[in-house]
């Protein structure tokens, strides 16, 4: 597991650190590093982070 800080907040405890699985047997579930609640699947997180990055890039270009 990797512990990473993201520009997201846990909806339960407000933490910004999450555990991202590094092995397939970890079931690819992303959890909050503080309260351990399940947030999403790693594939979903990757897609959403890419989408957020694209939105930030578009906002910068528009300004």
C-alpha cells in the first residue's frame, strides 16, 4: 500500500491522506489512511484524478 496525500478530503473524517493498493491481491480498494473507510476503487480514482487535472488545465487556459 502507498500512503499518499491527495487534493481530496475523506467525507467521514476530513483527512487528505489515502492508502492506494500496489498489489492485485489488495483488491484495488482505496481507503482513508486515518479512519480506514473505503473511498473507491483504484481505477476509479485514477480516472477521476485525470478528469480533475484536465478541468484545471482548461481553467488555466481560459483565464
